[in-house]
C-alpha cells in the first residue's frame, strides 16, 4: 500500500511519518516538494505518486495571517482538499483529512459532537469548513478528523512557547476563559494508524465519516500553561516562574486580530466507539512531550 502524507514536516505530519511507516510505502511531501496552494503541483504529485490512500494534515494554520491572506488560506485549506478528494473519488481510494474546532463558533455550552452545526467565524475556520465539505461530498471513502490545541516536540505550538517564556520571565499572564483539550500530534498520528489498519477490515465502509479526535479531559489555556510549567520543573528544566503564580486573564484582556473559540471541547465518543483508538489524558500527553524535549536539551 502506497500512502501519501502531506505536510510531512508539520507537527502532525512529522508524527504520521513515524506511525504509518509499518503500514506501507510512505511518500511524504511538504511545501518544497508540493505547494498545496498550486493546483497544478497537486495534480502532478498525484499522477506521479499514484497513492492507494491519501492522508492530509497539511493546512494554512496561521489564524491571524489568514485574515489578510484569504486567497492563500482558501487555496491550501479549501481548494487543495477538493483536488485530493476528487482524485480519491476517481480512483476509489480512502482519504483522511484533518480539520479543526474552528469550524464551530465556540458558543455551545457542552462539548461539540460531529453533527453540530458549523458556524466558523474566521477566514481560517471558514476555509477549513469548505475543505471538509468538499472531502465529504466528493469522496465516499473519507475520514475527516476534527481536533484542537495540537502540540508536540516538533514544530511551533503553545506548549513550546510557554516553556520558552517560563525560562525567560518571572511573570506570565494567560487566558483563562477559553476551554479545550490539548492534543498531542503523537496521539493523533497513532489514532490515524489504527484507523488505517481498521479500514482494511471487512465491512469497513460503514466506518467512513467525520470524527472528533482529541485527548481526554479539558482545561483552559491558563490551566494548560500551569501544567506545562509543573511538568517542566518535574523533569529538571530551568524555569523562572512558579506555576501557581501564572496570572489568569480574560480573553478581553488579551485581544487578538481573530477571536478564538471560547469552547473548543470535542466529544470523542464516536471515534472511541467505532475504532479501537486510545485517547490518553491531556496531562499525560503533555508530560511525554516535555520529557522528550528535556532529553533533547540534555543531549545537546
């Protein structure tokens, strides 16, 4: 089986190159090998690789920049998935596409389920929703994975930013009125490996559809930051602030160009019922990544 993975150097793509390695011949590409903003480049890639399955974690994820660069965001987040899905449909192969909590407006009181009405409020969210819809409508064999608050030892993310700031400052203020589940790229990649395995089983056609995949539990950005610093101290990393002294602030006190959803919580009952995936507690995933980062620092 030949598996095409886009965004191989991104947070999730990097982990997918590990988790899928034993399932077939991997062909990973990033922007240098294929610019997903260019339709011709996508068509050429597909004709060259001729994949048996497409896994698409690549996206334009700079939420604020998307507001001033809607054309590029639309090309990568909406048009590229459409072309990939069209190829998947034409060749009757599966496509696994990653999406986001930003397709919702964040106003629901409880966790979002897959069938809740989408109402994206940003260019990023709107383009990701368009991408979802294209995959859903064009490719019968599709798995759409919605997730949130992704982090890992590879790439740029909130966890690594907090580690850097905690090592430089003795005062930190973090938003405390936005809630979600920090989800590691490793957890997502391992879930995809399990999904790919089960899609090869008899009757798997019933399993295609949209799924929420996130770590167990929930927290605020403030609570997340506190745990990051606690785990950093536990694993001997140098920090200048006590986690209990991180100041909670409201999102109004930390204005951003693009508002973030107040509620990014995703109900993962469906994926846990349909597939044999393991969704660990977010705190445990944070500790694993920090332990990995700490070991890398010692090694260097």
